[in-house]
C-alpha cells in the first residue's frame, strides 16, 4: 500500500496540473459528434433500404447447413451443365460455402451472362462471382454462325422437293386465278359497267393469291406462320384504313354511282352549288364543264352525299321575272297586257300556260311577277328570259304604264318658296295619270295617244336557240375515248 499511494498521489497531482478545456469547445465537440452519428445512422438506414428495394432476394436468410458435400454437389451439377453446352465448355467452377466462383474462357459477353444465369438457378447457391475471361475471338464467335448456316443448308437440301411442291402449288393457283380474271368479255357481260368488271377481276386475282399462299403453307406445315402474319397484317390494315378513310369512302361512292346513276353525260346539273354539264364519271371524281368552258372535278364521295339538281331530266323549265308599275296604274290591266305579249312569243309554251301575279304593293310601285315555260331542248333559258323581260317591259311602256323609281319626299323647314314648285309638280303628275280610253294626259295637260307595241314583233324574232358551244367541246372531249367513263345509257338513272 505504501508503494501504491505515491503513484496515486502523482496521478492526482498531474490531473490537477493539467489545464481544463474551455466549456464552449467541449460543447462544440459534442454537437459535432452528435451530428456525425445522426448522419452516419441515416446513411446506414438508406443503404439497407436500397439493398432491400433493389434485390429483395438478397435479404433472404442463408441456410446454416452449408457443408462440403453440398458445395461438391453444386460444383458437379454446374460442371455437368456446362459440359453439355459447347459455348460454356471451358468454364471452371469453384464452390465454397455456397459461393460459386466462375472462371475460364468464353467467346463473348452473352456466353458469360448465360453461365452466370445458369449458376444462379442451381439450388443451394448463395452468390455467384464472375471471373470469366471474354476472349472475343473471331473464330470462336463465327463458328456458331457457320454451324447454323451449315445446318440450314443441309435442311434445305433435304427438303427442297417439298418446297418445290409448295411453290408449284402457289404458282398454279395464282396462274389459274389470273386466267379466270382475264376473261374480260365474260366479266363485262356479267357486270353492269367496266368499273365493276375490273373490280371483280381484281378481287379474283387477290383471292387466288391468298389461296395459293394458304395451300403452300399447309404443305410446308407452317400454318402457324400464316396466323402470326395475318395478325400483323390485320393491325397494319387497320392503321392504313384509318389513314386512307377518305380514299376508301370515295372508292365505294364510285361503285354506288356507277350502279345507280343520278345523271348521264351532257346533263346540265347543279351539285352542291357547283353548276355545269356532265362530261364523265371516273373511279375518283365526277367531271363537269362549267358554262364558262372550264373543267370541274368533284370527288365522288361529295357527289354521292350531295344535293343534285338536274335541269335536263325535265326539258320544260319555268322562268320568272318581276316588273313594277306605278301605284296609280291598274295592275290587272298591266299584267294582262304583259300576258298577251308573252303568248305571242313563239318560244313560250302554250302548256303549261303563262301566268302573272301581284307580288307586292310598295310606296312608289306595284310589283308584278310573270311566269312562263320554255322547252330547253330548242330554247336557251337565259336568252328566252332576257327576251321575255324586254318584250313585256316594252309593251307596258308603249301602253302608257310607267315604271317609276323609288320616290323619297324630303321636308325642308323654313323654305316656303319651294311650295309653289312642289304644288305645280304634283298637279302635273295628277294630270298625267288622268287618261281616258286609248289615251293618256301629258304633264302639260294635253291628251297623248297610247303607242302601239311596235317593238314586240321585232323582239320576238330574237334568236333564242340553245348555245351549243359547251356541248360541242364536251362531245369532242368524249370522242377521244382515252379516259375512263363509268356512265352508260344502259344503266338505270335515278
């Protein structure tokens, strides 16, 4: 005890002599230590969670009964597997405690990955270490390809008679289908027009080709290949169908128009506010020639769904026009005079009869509407209407009926000096309206004799024959015969 006491005293003396650490440094060190411990623990937790998320199997418990016999069985099993695979024959296996180490040589990366995958699938393997050397040798990588090519050539050389029979069957069926489809006169006799005949012939060719393919694949026992190809073709066909929807719609409309024709060549029609004379109907569009002599192509889909006005189907056509007379005139006498003038025109039909109506009574005139019928086969509609308007207007004017312009009365306050002038003008107008039988009073008060319709006969002789310039151009265009035309006089017209 006497020896221990001096030592203890010396330690206490040295502790007493050692200077004390400032308090703020001690607290700073403690805070930094706590921060380091917190982040270290957080990093460890994150690492564990990442491992469990990436590979759940890695967290599975490892069996404690891993013996030398188990390692030996794993090694033998893997060696037996690799010996059966030529690409993995040089792989060496070493196993201890369930950990498999692969070494040796393989030709490429895919062979090494295959060896590792096989080792991981063996029961009892805990981990696989890949130490295989990839040689990337040209000879070793080309040998499998050459072997497969040689096997393919050998298979073809042995099976060529079967392939020849399949190819002969396909060609025979396709050729027979082509011969049947090429019987043009027969299909023209069966079908209503050349377009339908061509459609039937093309369908027969397609069916013959598909039938030949099916027979050839059946001979080769490869119908599964056809099923897989049919599925892909179906998807492609669906996509193409959506892409060319307008084209298909137009094609179907062409078929329907060729079967039930809404018009014939040279018909004067209006299709969706587009006016012209029909030139031809093709598999894509209806061709019109406008009254100006221009070609107009309308897609058949629009023609099939559109509103069609045909002026040619009924050669008789009614024309209407309006004329106005003064409010003080007798409208019955006015339109009677106009009807008499229309009946004297040679191009006006007697049946249906001409007619006239009082349409409107305005502030300054009475509006009369005249109707008459013409035969478009011998009379041009526009020329006839123009002539009729001029004749009726001339007759009404010669018989003293006035056709005033709209009159507006303007009131000017404070300009009393104009009242005498206005009164004189009104008196003149009243005097002009007072007419007896066969005479009218002029603005000066003198009686004026009604003029006879001297111009009626001259105007009636105006040429109103149809304008054949456009139809002549259409006839020349159709006479060439170098373009498709689905219109036929043999088919019914709606």
